[in-house]
């Protein structure tokens, strides 16, 4: 039971012209349910790229991603759809994580529609979700531009939770937020993890955030992953 | 340097700093612009009503015949033409045809442009290169000469005209839609929608398309306006459908059947004025949409 | 020391244009900043801290008179004895860059990508050094005079500008400035661009430098780099700095005085050491507790939107020590030996 990255490398640029740029080479680590793996390092070292690869949104140049021993590359369509549900990603900028032309309600109900949840149950699960993330019901009628960054980041998390994922890749989830809101979001993430047993891959350049959140920590620097805390 | 900093802060301040430099109040101009836009809407609805209910406004059916070459009088406000049709009635009925050509063309070209732009912007890669290559090919075809040739070979009909104009004027829409799609594609909500497993079709329809409307609307209006102009010029060259009398065809007849020689200004000036006003009103609405888009963006920037 | 900038009872409100098509707050105006008063002495660094949406950037823009047209500004902003709010655009344009200068957030966007660094650094001289008028006069005379002589003159002037730029670039730590002057912003790293931007903002030696969230979105390394930059600047030049930031650690190391803003008003002003060691206002305390070094203890709830502020003390819904009168009366900013607090519970 784990989400594993095995010997993952990523290079950019075409090989023919010799202008290949290696972002990172042979990186391996493992996410366990209910635990957090913190990935830190200076910007421009490919932390986000590694996150996207783990979440299956980008393919690595070499190496494999395994979900419970099942390689991502060889998955059939149905399996991949299941993978898409089980591994989610949360992005840095809360202000553009929701479609600005839709009310929050609409964005949420679309996710529920995607899950084929019956219409009668939708309101119930939306309410439960709002309770988990600690927001009042009024936010549903708002447009994203009418909400603060902290509220939107909570909602982004809540929307992901509706899919009942096993792993979430958190790409700088608090770096666009104020300190007091950052603290709230981090506590919320911890609470959700304790309740649902979700495994996190936390990507951040802020060492304090990583140290606060993670059981194990890796440092991505100069294309290599050094384990700092295991 | 200072100038550079101020200008690039946000689109809103860009305008403001121009105002600072010219030392004038831009708000005043905005207001007149708004009035302008309202005037455009008013004119447009006037023409739209003319086009939808011509029988309410025209004194006679357009095919009824009276004495020919009559000057303006109480019975015929704009006189009659060579075969004795009442020119005012012709003018009113012509609105429908001119506007229909404009809007049908714009619908076709907006649809094609949207599809091509959306697909090439969203899927990128090979599809993008193929579609944009095709767009470039269409872009360099000289439109009017091609239509003249097609018109010479095919039976001149309003429907061929619409089809040909529509099939040839979507390139700029496709390019605008593509660049906007490329931009929206990188937004967080599209990324997270892909991450949550929504289908590409769903993302394109429900996440990207609504954010394209504000660039599509002005484009749609301007395409309509330019299609109406194209129709008028082609009709004037004698490539129009003579069974459906648009304003362009009226001009053409006035030219070929002695309106100009006899100096019958009531025959050739009204359709010309109508084309000019109608196109202007549509273009003004288009500009109005563009202005609103800018305002919205500014609102977002001001947080 | 003299007071350089004095802001008194500043009120900035926006008229609800932005929410026009969202059928809410349609005719209501939102007060972003209410009755704000503070002053900056010469050579002093004042920091305005607060969460996003508390109106701290609005203050900077109000001082520079860069607010959009929908805004209404009331109060007095006195800069070296002149009220900035009564000036017309022409006078204001003369002041901007020369006497008050601003560093914006994103260095890579604030520099114009199509001009070289040297060109952009020379621009402030061209705009403000009365170069324009003189150059125009010279051009008229040029026709009468020999061309060669003119060229020599022009070169001389360019040389003085050049040497000033070189000096300024050396000051921010570029060892061979001549090379960098030919560079374009896209060739340089973000940190270098940030330094160029600071150079450009300070090259005319303004009395007041406003830094609007200079550390937002930067890496830790870059933040400390920027911090050194600003520290050097403070030591070498004798200008005052208004630092607007949400980064408390950054502020602590740089500021001489810190003003904490909450929901459009200042709730506490104090020196950094006393503020960070013994915060008086419960909000300041909460803010400090949510810092990483204090263990990320969050303040419950969230800041109220500026369109619907609570009655009484604006912080009372989230305050752990609130009393009855906190919900009814609005506390005033009370000054007491160098620090000011807006709370009933602190005399």
C-alpha cells in the first residue's frame, strides 16, 4: 500500500541538438497513507515537475510511478481513471483554482456529477464537505473573485476530498497565503490527514512548513534527492 | 524608468498614466464612449426591428409596381425605381437580407474559428501545428477575388455567398481563440479539472468556453459588420442574388439602371446610408464588448 | 528629526464598479482604508504589515496617487509640508520617481523587456533632470552652431549620467557595471532584476522610497538577498523607507517602527523589538503565534470583508479576550510612550 516513485528522471529539450537539460536523475521515494513526505529545495530545481509526475499529469523521461505495486505506464483506461481519482493534486495559487465564471456551487456539483453521485445525495455531501473545511454555506453562492485566498484554498481542498483520494500532491499549498491563514490551512491539512488517512507529498520551499508537517523529508537539489529525515 | 514602472503595473494604471501624461480626465471620455455605445445599441435594435417586421414599416409590399422613375412624393416618400417598385419599401425589406447575410456569415465563421482555435489551443502539439498551418493557408487566400470567381461559376445565390464568406473569414477568430485557450489552459482550474479526471470535452465546453465568450462577442460583431460590407460590395459588382434585394443590390441597380445618370439621389443615397449606419452600429456594439472586457479584467486586478 | 511624510485621517473608498455584473454591492462603496494616521520621519523605516485585503497596498497607492478612478480619497497626506492630495497631475508627475519612488512587486515585470538595463537606468535622468527642456533648447541652437561642438557637449552630459549609473550599480554590488548596462532584463536572473529595479528607483536619491510587498513570491535566498540590499541602501543613502509587507520576519529585521493593520485601520504601532517581544493587541499576538517559529498556532476565523465590517472593535469576533464593550464601541488608537494600541484592554 504505497505510491512509489522509482528511479524517476526528467530531461527537457530535444536530444538531437544536444541541448538536453536534466532536471533530476533517478529519484526514488515512497508515499505512505496517513503520512507526509516533505519535498523541499530551491526554486527551479524541478520540485513541481516531480510533483506533477507523481500525480500522473506528466510522464517521466525514465523510471516508473507505482500505485500499490501497479505501474502507471501500463495502466488500462479504467485503471487510469481510478488512479486519477486516487491521486490528486492541489496547486499554489488559490485565486485561479476555480473557474471565475462559475459560482462555487456549480464547480462543486460538477465534481459530484463526475462521481455519479445521485442528485439527492449531492447536497448532503456538499454540506459535509463544508463542515470538514470549516466554511459557512454562504460561500456556495459566491463567485471565486468574492472569496479570500484562504477560503478558496480550503474549498480547493474540499473539492479534492469529495473524490476521496488516497494521496494528495500539495504543490506549495500555502506560499501564496498570509501567515495566519497559512497556519489555518496547515492545521486543516493535518486534521484531514488524521481523519481520512491520506498520504501527502508536500512540496514547499519553506523549510519551517516542511518540518512542521512531514514525517519524512527529502531535499531536491542539483538534480538529486537527499533524504534529510527518514 | 519611472514611466516604465507605472505603465506596466496593470492595464488600469496604464490608462491612468496616459491620462497623467496628457494631463486630462479620461473619465469624461469614457462617459462619452458609453453614450456612443448606447447609440449603437439603439440604432442596431432599430434595424433589427426593421428586419424582423418589415411589413409594419413598409408602406407597400416590395414587389408591387407603380409608375417608374417617380421622384419623392407623399405617396412614395423615396420615389420609385425603374420597374416602379416603392424604394422605401424595398429599403425596409432589404434590411432583413443584408443583416441575415451578416449574421449567418458571422455564425458560420465564429463556429469554425472557435472549433479550430479551441482544438489547436487545447491539444497543442501536432494537432496545433496542422490546424494553424491550415489557418495560415486560408489567411493568405485573397477573399474578394476568390468570391468573384466562385460567384461567376456558381449560380449567384445568397446562400452560396453566405457559405463562401463564412468559410473564408474565420482565421482571425481561430487565432484569437487559440491564444486565449493556450492562456486559460495553464490556469489552475483547468489543471485541477484535468487532475480530477474530467474529460477533455467537458473541460473545453464548461471551463474554457465560458471564458472565451468575452473575446468571441466583439469578434462576432466585427465579423458581422465586415460580412455586410463584403456582401454590399459583391452585390454592387453584380454578383449578388437579384431575387433577394439587399441594400447592396439596390445600389447596384441604381447604378446600372440609370439612378446615377438621372441624378435620382433618393434611389442611391438611402441604401448607402443604411449600410453605413447599420455596420457602424454593429461595430460600435463590438467595441463596447471589448471595452467591457477590459473593465472586467481591471476589476480582477484591483483585487 | 523632522517629519517627512504625515498621513492624517486618510479614508479611501471604492465605488462598487468592480462587482457591477455580480449583482451584489451594486451601489455600495467599500471603504478600504478608514481614518488612517501615521508619520514617517526622515531616514526612518516604517513598516506596514497586515494580511492581504487589509488595505496596506492601497495606502502606498494613495501616497503615490496611483489609485484607479473609482476611488475617493479623503484626508491629508503631507509630504515635506505639501499636501499631495491637493496637487495636480503635473506636479505629482514631477514628484514621482524624483522625491517619492516605489518598488513594485515583480521585478521581471516592472522592467521593460525591450530596453537595455543601461537605457532604463538613464531614463529617470532624462525625465526628471530637466534634460528635456535643455535638450530641446540645444536642438534649436544646434542649427546655428557647429555640429562637432554640440556632439562634444552631448557626450559630456551622457558621460555624467553614465558615471552616475555606474556608481549606482557598483553600490548594489555589480563589479563590472559597464557590461551589465548592455544587458536586457530577460538575460538576467530575478535577483539581478530586483537589484536593477532598486537602482532605478533610488538613482535620483528620493526622499521617500516605498516598497510594496518586495518579498512576495520570492525564495528564501532571494528574500535575504533583498534584505541586504535594502539594508545597504538604508545605510548609504539617507532616505526614508515605507515598507509594505506581510512577511513579519522580514519586517522585523528591517524596520525602525512597525504599524500593524487589520481590516483597514492601524491597530498597533511600535518599535520592532517591543512589538515582537511583547505584542499588546490580541491580533498582533495571534499573528505572531501563527509564525513558524511559534508553532503555527492559527487565529480562529478569518478577516472580515471590507464591505461588511463588524460593529465595535473590528477584531472582536476573533478575539480571545473580548469584553462586552468591545462589541459595541469602536476603540481609538491610544498612544502611550512611543507605542500606540487600538484596544480597550491596553491603556
